[in-house]
C-alpha cells in the first residue's frame, strides 16, 4: 500500500501545521489498536503522515493488515 495512491491522503494546512494527512475515518481506532498490539506509543498526531510524501503507508494504516 502506498500513500501516494490512496484516496484518503491529502495535503492540508500551511506552515508548521501543514503536511500530508490521512483522512480515513478509522485512523484513530487503527492507531490505538496498533499501540495495544505492539506495546508502542505513537508520539505524533495519528492522522499526520509527514511534510513530504512517504514511499509506503503508515504502520497503522486502516487499509493495511498489521
């Protein structure tokens, strides 16, 4: 799965608040489930992808099985 081809990936905002974001409705539930399963903490906004387009999807992408 690549974020560049995803319909839920879009560029929003400007400046420090800007960047690519995932607008999938289940992104928060998927990220929380990932945290519980892996025992890790996500230190950024769940929907924030980055300031530049990434090559692959997020680890907790709702469209990807983890």
